[in-house]
C-alpha cells in the first residue's frame, strides 16, 4: 500500500488511505477519466475531435486499401522470389529447419532471462496471422504455413521449457542424484514382481523424471548462452552443409536475415578489442585502432560496398557474399567501438582500482568487471546501430549483383502484369523490415530493464 | 636510490636490505613491543609530473598494529596508502611488506595484492554483481576456490559484518553503510594480513558511520594490522595504537593518541588538530 497519495491534480478527489478500496464505481471513474483526458476544455475538445476524425479516416483508408483496394497477388505470386529467390526449391526444408531452430532459441532465451508480456503474445499472434494470410492467399502454401506454425509452436515450447527450468532452485545436480531420481520413477515399473506401485502418484513420477533429465538453471544458462553464440554458424551449416544451397543461392529475405546478424555479431566481436585498444597506453595499438575507426567512419557504407565489390576481390577474392559480410562487420564495428569506448570512459576509475585491489589481473578485470558494465551501458546505441545495419542490408542491391528482399521486390514489380502494384510491394517490404526492427527494439528494451537492477 | 639488479636466473625472494632501515618509531605502544615490522617504508618519494606528492617518507608498522593517518586535504595520505598496494608506483625509496619488496616484479605485485586488502571512500563495489558475487569473485578467480566453498566463506564474512540477509541483493539496493560493510567483507575474503582504509566513512551519512566504525573496531580487536586514513577522531583516540600526521607530502609527526591529543610537538600538527577537534 502506498502511504503517500500523489499530489492532488485539478479535479481529482483525494481519499484517505483506508478508503482507497471503497471508491466510486468503475463506470463513474471511467466517465471522469474521459472527461478529464478527452474533454477538459473547449480547445481540448476541439483537438480531440480533430484527432479522432483524422485517426478514423486513416484507419478506414488503411483497412479499405489492405482488404479491398490492394492487389496482393504481386506478393503471393512472388512469394518464393521475395522470401528466398534462387534458393533451391528442393532444399526448402533447410530454411524451415533454420527458422525452427532460431525461433526455439528465441523462446528459450526469453524464458531464461526475461518473460513474454501480454504485448509480446499479441505481437506474435498478429504477425503469425499476417504471415499465414499471405501464405494462404492464392493457395498452395499449405506446407509452408504448417512449418511456420510449427516454428511458432517451437518458440512457445522453448519458452515454457526455459521457464520450467527457471523454477528449479538447485545450482548443481550430480549424475548420481539424477540416476536415483530416475530409479525412483521407474523402479517398480520394471521389477518382475509386477506393475506400478499405485501409491506413488503419476505426477510425482513425472516430476522426478523431469528433474532427473533437465539441466539445472546454471547448466541451462550455459547451454542457451552457448547456443546463442553458436547460432549464426549453426544456421549457416543448416543452410549450406552437405549438399545444401551454395553461397550464391542465398537470396531474398533470407539474405537480409543472414547479412544483418553477421554484420551485428561480427561487428560486436571486432568492436570490443577495438574499443579497448583505443584506450590503450601503447601508442602503436592506440593509433592503429583510432585509424581504423576514423577511416571506416569516414566513408559511407555504400562506398565500402564498392570496396567489397572491386578492391577486396583483388585482395582476398572469395565469394561476393562473404566479402559483403566482412565489409558489413568491419563497418559496424567502427561505430560500435566508439559506443563502447564512450561507455568505458563513463565507468568510474574506482572500478579498475577495486578490481586490482581484489587481485584480478588486467585481463580478468576487463572481462569480469569492466566489459560487462560497459556493454550494459552501451546497449541502447549498439541496438540502434544494429537496427541501422539491418535496414542498410538493402543497400547491397544498389551496387552489388546480390539480390535481397528489396531487390527482389523490384524484380517482382518489373513483371508486366504487376507494374501497377508497386505500392503493395513496397508496403510489404517496409512491413517486413519493420517487424524485425521492432523485435530488435523490444529485445533491447527487455535487456535494459533486466540490467536496471545493477545500476548505480 | 634504485633497487639492486637481481640476477634474472635465480628468482630469490627480495630481502630487506639492512643498510636503509628507517629510524625506529619514536613511541611504540607497549602491547606491540617485540612484534616484528610488517610494513617498512624508507625514503619514499612520489611525483605527479613535477608536483611532489610524497616527500622522503620513512616509517614502519608492526604486525597487529592499528595506525591512523591524519593530515589536511592534499597532504598525500591517499597517495601514501595507495602506494602500499601499488595502486600508485613510488618513484624513489623502498617499500617492503611482509618481506616482499614492491617493485616492477609482477610476481611480487600479485603476492602483495593477496596480503593487503583495501577499502575505498566510494566503496567501489561492482554494481553489476550481487553482494555475494562481489565477495566471492576474488576467491573464485584469483584463489580458484570452488563456488560452494567460496560462497560459504562469503556468508560467514557477511555475518561478521552483520548483513548476511543481504547476500542476494545488488549493491545499489543497499544503504551506504551496508555497501561499505560489503566492501570490507570483500577485502577480508582474500584473507589479507593488512587492511588499508582510505576515508571509509567520509561518504556516509552520520547515522551510518557508527555501523562501519563498529565493524572496523571488531576487526582491530581480532588482531588485524590496519592503516586507516580517517577524520574520525573518536576512532583514532580509542582504537589506534599510533597516529601519523602528514602535511605537504611529508610525515611530520608520529606518536600514540595520548601524545597527539595532549602534547603534540610540531606547530603544524597543533594547528591541524585545533581545526579539526
Ligand atoms: N593522479 C594524480 N595526478 C596528479 N596529481 C595527483 C594525483 N593524485 C593526487 N594528486 C595530487 O597529490 C596531492 C596529494 O593527494 P592525495 O589524494 O594523496 O591527498 P589526501 O591527503 O588524500 O587528501 P584528501 O584528504 O583530500 O583525500 C594532491 O595535491 C593531489 O592534487
Ligand atoms: Mg584522500
């Protein structure tokens, strides 16, 4: 119970604490709320009317366009082109497998370190419905819809599993304990004298099996963390290994979805040593890192993509997609390094000294004390940069002979029958990009809030 | 003076040289007579650029001794105490702690860091770690203790400083006094022989000062060797064996609390005490 009531606003009636519960009926309060917030004065009422009219008109317009006016066949007929382009059709299962893996991992991570709120559930359901609608429209996408639904199911499954493990308070559980638990659950089931002991309820057995087989919270933390680190290589293996697609067949939205994480994760991996190096006392290291950062930031991404296309070809060769990935990572790293360096500078010097006084080596104090705090501080700008590079993956179409979602949308509307439907195509592209960007920003908010507790 | 070039082939532990012993303390309290010196500082200078922060400081501290360091602001108290665990490097002279000389040798440095615990004015707890992890960090990463052993020890230490129930919280959720007690527990976890305190109560609200001083007094009674920079004259009078007065980087006067509070010798000491009492 709050002891102190908020300062009385204009017309709010302040009740003494013991009467808080016995307030006026909900309908009265609603009426008051409407009055206070929507029609407080003549000017306020006018503003309310104007904005309500505007919003209503906009909504009607959007609904009309989406459901009646638009010709979504430009999307549904080109589904595969937009989604995966030249990815070989007979290897389709690899895409779904990768998607299922990623969704399950997202579910696991959320269950481990955060929780899905009502808004998240709503978002997942709405996105799911939208995707299914697009798949169903024009028919023949039954299996794809099914796989997509399965992926969403995996997300929730991962979430539930992680939550269950989260309730387990034990830090460690030895193999012996696990064996004893399993024996308890199945002992009499396999004994020769016959049958289950009815006095042990089946729920108890199930619980024993679960505890015996599941990792502890600490173990699960390690497993999910490890999977997150390995996620990107694993996805590439799923897509490419053993007679899968070739590098050049990564295409469409799939290409965006691969380029951006490589740029973000690779960028972060390069950025951390860069930031530390720029703060180094050794001049050679300091100047090298500074030069890297300033040179990379000195030219736009477009310019560096040209470098990937022509100059890197002569130097390292290799597949154009790999060169593009390298450029994206190198480019992102320069910005992220500056954010991390800024965070390093805001850390009080006492943190370094306390780490030294405890006896930690320089490497240990960086790894255990300094970097975790610096990374936490720089989550918001780093995620901002991540969203920027996500959208900038469309740039590869502009100059490289690579085709991602935006590029494939362009080819879709180049077909003579779809020439009038460019608006639909671009709206679709925009929404697709927005969905992923929105997920990133949600995750970032969650991470910030989860860290809030450790702040000064 | 420079440290001798020891042959790199034989890593003999550095010895205390006999030629540069400082003059013994003028007034060693009775309870410490016969105790060995655990800290020996001789002719130490420290420069920040062309500003001299420590000027020919020589002193020695006996095992189990409680030393309080006094002095006006900017007199080099912090600089001196930080030289003792090499958060600052001295430019001239020698510092020998428990038989180990402080010099460029990294092995010596690690040995010293495990002998000497430090408590800071601003606590400097690690804000991203729980109280328990703050305390167990050194045990696990430097001493390589198993997690459960380290945590058991940490809980014991938290009981000793009176806040075992706060183990799972984060530092930001504690009061200043509680934070400083966690910081003391963190330093104690490494089982140091010497504890350094740099104005441990200066950042605290008045009502929290006592709880920290109580912990320090208990620590003193348990036989810890302590060097305390503080303006708490009550603590100095009751707990200290000896007081050192610094001014402008030099050790101006040393003596028992009785000597200081009844008949200080130097004019600067008298002036300082008259201002602070
Ligand atoms: N890193 C540094 N660089 C330059 N000068 C410094 C540095 N640290 C301390 N000094 C200077 O050395 C002198 C002594 O500082 P020190 O912090 O040891 O004083 P103090 O006795 O602890 O004072 P206070 O009671 O204010 O804490 C001061 O004049 C200070 O400005
Ligand atoms: Mg000081």
